[in-house]
């Protein structure tokens, strides 16, 4: 009996860890919104600000976080004024199937978003 209990406890401990770790990386509302928005390709800061409806301060912080975690890349063009572009890194691009699955699930189980 003690062996079965130990195995059950061990499987519970190992179970949610990858999910919890993943959600700690991308689980904030704004991180998910930005990562999803960049699935369509490279965007300038102001484009992201308009399409996500985030404040400049929030978007700046989120982009810095996502760059630090290697989900997003930053590219600067030396035009006048300087143009800053953001795109997904390979790590960020690897989330594409996850977004498709969540969208499919939401389409089946949730009422459509009001636009």
C-alpha cells in the first residue's frame, strides 16, 4: 500500500510542473496578446500598441520581458526617426501550434468574442 501511495504522490508532483513552468513564461494576459499578435509577422512598436490596445508603458515592459526570455527579437532601422521592429524568435514561433489549438478549443467551447 505504501508503494502505491508513493507512486501516486510522485505522479502528482511531476504532473502539472511543465504546465506551471510554461504559464509562468507566457501566462500573463499581455504577453499572450503580444505573442499572438506577432504570429502574423514583424511589427513596429506603434503597430503593436494599436493592435493590442496596450499602453506604451505596458507594451514596452512586456516586449522587454519577452526579449529577455528569448520569445521576441528586436530590429532597429537607422532611418530618421529610428524605426524599431519586433518579431518572434524561433522559440516564439514554436508557440504557433499552441495558439491554433487554443483558438480551435475556444471556437468550440466559448461564445465568440465581441468586436
